[in-house]
């Protein structure tokens, strides 16, 4: 009897164990699951940039000379026209004084021709006219006396020569008057000499001015490579200036991210040495060509406000550009997608009636760790993350919390407020 009861008890235990095993099998394995919720989603790009000015200028001498003074130091702010370097100029000043004297001499000669010269020429013409008139009258008397037999023919020839000489003097006096006229040759020659003297004066002034090196515009002195007493020659840069103008940032961005960048996009900028002093900028321009050697494209940024005082030319900065934003979107982690994404089409496994079911979805904005779902899912749907699950397999879901930007989901219930966390920004990091 005891053996019969023992067999019955053992059979009942086996049935209980079998029933428990069957129930456990029917429940399926427990896998991580995410509840689809709405959240903001932001995509950004991060890369290094450098501070650049609109233009730079190297200041050098155009004449050979000895430096008398250097009036600026590196880092100094200078105004347009401010003297930077002064060369010795005694010889150049003497040359200018000589040129000015020659110019004044030419001016005096021209003025003399136009005043006393003209009066002298007119007086000479009047004298020549009178001389010719007297010679002509004398010739007439001699001709009469020769005809009457009182004078010999030789005296008649002498009277005729006197008339010819008087006429020649008259022509000479008239030629002098013509030469002293505004269109005359003497005046034209004097004007040419004056112009030549004036040009020599201008050249001497220019050479003297070249001994003083001034700032071409408002600028900051970047490099000072000259000292007093130094002999300088044309072609050598003595000072390097960063010309004043709107401060710009220049970055070399990997061409893979070209489709994400557009002029006008907002950016946040920070320097490593001043990590707590961020400032705003915006994308100003994108170069039309790509650097073939580096596979990068040049992007310029303009500052929204006055540049911080700590910025220096060529300083390296970190720039974060907001390339896309969704204030409200259905957000999933990239890891929840199964298989490769083709265009905007992807697939996920959802929990439906206790089983894993394949769901096709259409994707929108994507970041490195998050993706926007446009079609195929609704808020509240449960998406499974099991890597070895098969469609139709019975599963048990264990909800996990997830935030875009975190390394991996964390176990726990999806509570209120998690949607805001899911909108954390993407970073496409590019090293310096």
C-alpha cells in the first residue's frame, strides 16, 4: 500500500514540474523593451575652428634705409595712418628741398616770360618798326637824289641794305613776341621745364613719405620683426598686421557632413582655455569647392555679438552647430532598428499579443544614437531590443529607460518626464 501511495505522489510531482516547465516555456524569454514616446530631438555637429580676420597685411619698406624709430609693439591696436616705423630721412629731405628750389626757378622763368619778356619783345618790335620806317624814308630820299645826279648809285645800295636790315629786325622782334605768347615756343619750353621740376618735387616727396611706415587701416600688430638701427631693404616684411573687421571663425569640415550644413545655422563656440565663456555664432558661408587632399570643405562663421576680449588670431575653438531640430517627435534609439536602413525605410520588432512582430517604419531625422519615426509606430507602442529574437516568438517585455546621447538603455520603468530626456542632442564628433 505504501509503495502505491509513493508512486502516486511521485507521479503527481512530475506532473506539477512538467506543468511549471510548460508554463515557463509558453511565457517565453524576458527581453528589454522600450515604450515609444514623443520627445524633442536635436542634431548637432561638433568640430574645431580657428579665429581668422578678414585680411592680413605685411608692412615693409619700399626704400633702403636705417630704422630710426619703431613706435609699436606686438599686440598693440593701431589706427589708420598711425606711424609704425620711422626711417632716417635727412638725405631725402635735402633732395626734396633741392627739387622744390628747381620748381620755384622754373616758375619764375615762366612768369618772367609772361610779363617782362612780353614787354621787352613788344618794345623791340616797336623799335624795329621805327627803324624800318626811318630806313624806308632815307631810301626814298636817296633814290631821288641819285635820280637828280647828286648821289652815286653806291649810296643807293647802302640805303637799300639799311631797309633790309630794319625789316629783318622787325621780323625778329615779331618772332620774339610770338615765342612769348601762351602758345609760343619759349613759353611751352618753360612750361615743360616747370612740369619736370614739379614731377621731381612729387617724386622727392614720395621718397620722403616712404621713410615713414604707417598703418593702412585700423589693425592689431601680430608680429614685429624690426628694431631701431636695423638696415631694411624693399621686399622684407617688418610688421604683420591683422586688419580690423568682423571676427570670423574658419573650420575644415569633413565633406561627409556637407548635406547637414546651411548658411544661417546657429552655432555655440567655446575655447578650451575659457570653457565657461561660450558665445554664439552662425554659419556665414560654405566654400563652393572641396579640398581634394583632406576631403574637407571650408566653413566660415560670423559672431552674433562683439567678439570676446580673450579671442586671439589663429586661436583654436570648438564649434557646435545645430543642423536640425524637432520640437516633438517619436524617438527611438538607433540600436532598436533591426538590419540595415535603406533610404528612410527600416524595421523594428514590436510586442503584440505577447509575441515579437516585425513592423516596417519610415524614418526621419537621425542622429548617432537616436532616430525619428515618421510612420509605422504610435506613441505607447512597445519596441523590443532582443538581438536574437525571431518574428512570432513569444516573449516577456522588461521596460528600460533610455535617453538619446546615453551609451545604452538602463533598466527601469518608463516614468513621467522621460520624453524630455529622449530629446538630448546628437554629436557628430570631428577631431582636431
